[in-house]
C-alpha cells in the first residue's frame, strides 16, 4: 500500500488510483449506512466483511485471501504479507479484488484526512489510560454541582437486579467490544475482552465476581471458529470455573460459560468459512450478531423483573431531594 504518511493529511486528499477511489467510496457509504442504522462503531476487519462480496456498487470484489499486489503496480504480495519486491517474476493481478489489508490501510488514510469520524471506528490499540484525577474547582463550583445533583438526581438500577442469573459477555477480540456492548447495554450486561488465551488476572476476576454474587453467573462467550478459538473457549471456561470452586469455594454451578458464537452452522450460513474451514466472529453481519446476542440474553432474563427495576429507580430518584433535606435538617437540630 506504499509508505503511510505521518500525522494528519489534507481533507482534500484523493486516493491516487482508481481502485482505491472506489474503495474509499465503498467505505464511506457503508459507514454512513451503519450510522443511519445506529450500528456503530465498526472495526476495520468487520468493515471488510460488511462489504463482501461486492461492496456498495463501485465495481470491487472483496476477497479474504486474494493474491495481492503492490500499489506501485509491479510487485506481487501473497496472502496478506508485505510486498516481496524483486523476489520473483512480476505479474499483474485483478486490482478490483480487495482484501482486509486494503480496507484497513485505506481506512487509515481516510481517518487521517478527517473523512471518517474517529468514534465510528473500533480501535483496539487505544486502551483507556490510567490518568490521575485532580479538581481545580472552587467551593462555589462544587456547591452548585451538588445542589443540581440533589434537585435533579438520576438513579438507575441494573435490569439484572433480581434476575435468576447474572449475565456477562466475553469476546475473543477487543474489536468486538463496541458492537456487542451496543446490544448488551440496555440489558445491563457487561462485555469483557480476552485477548490471546486470556490472562490469569482476567480469569481470576471472573471467578471473584461470580463468588460475590448471590445468583449464578453465566458468561456468554463469542470467539472465532477455528482451533484457537475453540481451544481458548474451553481452556478459559475450565480455568475460571476451577478458580471459582477451588479458591473461592463456590458451588460448581456458580460460574458457567456458554459459547454462543461462532458455531460451524453460523459460519456456514453466512459464508464465512475459508479454505481451511476457519471463520472470524467479526465477519457475522451486524443484524445476525445482534440477534444472536439478544436471543441469548432474553432467553435468560425475565422482562417483567427488568421493567420493575426501571419503576423502582424512578421511585428512588423522586425520594432523593426529600431525604437529603431531612438529613440536613436533622443535622442542624443536633
């Protein structure tokens, strides 16, 4: 794809070649469609799958493992590796065949040019930092904020309060957090990411959270359909459950893992299997993934309990000002 520029680039940037101009039109059109459907953010890899097989009508075909080519038009790239300049006979291939790497690199340029909003893209390499908090507010500012909070409080109760089980979602790749959290948030279900084979600290954290709850915890697992994804699911589940039982003294059913995606049937139905029989969970179309999550959550939650939690939160919110004033008046009398 050539040498990547440093820093921002001018908003008037235009790709130098016809194929990349078409790709940019596809990317922007598909992201605008996601925005209209309220299905953002999207990862670069997921965006590639959204554009398969023929993009948004700009003459491109999206292929997971095409024979790629150098942007200079003379060097061949096998699979998704780097250009092997001068290491073999030069040959031309179909420039309308677009790989995930083409999408990723063109998307980077579009982001640098400000043609794509940053909050539309799931960026797994920008974790939340640990920044010390300091307040420079004067006493008057703090009083104003406290009074406003007392007069206009907003208590929210989790829809999971009082449910028979507490649900969590665990995704294999951090790039899946945004798209799954959008679905899980209204149900009060948190989403966690387990990179690689999941670290020991993360595994113990699953067990620790489960041990503290009054009801069993069920972790809904989403991972790729390949040997790595399957092995990771089984290994993580066994390790977390062992920590819960052997270290925290939990009953065997206090923490369980259920893999809801990606299954062979799901991958096959959505044409995600490659030549090696592998498939990526991020390749599931957004409506399909949304439905899998909603069905899994709703099958395990009582909607009447969730509705009562909303009513209870409204009642508690209405009582805040009254209780604060009573507490202040009582303090003055003492």
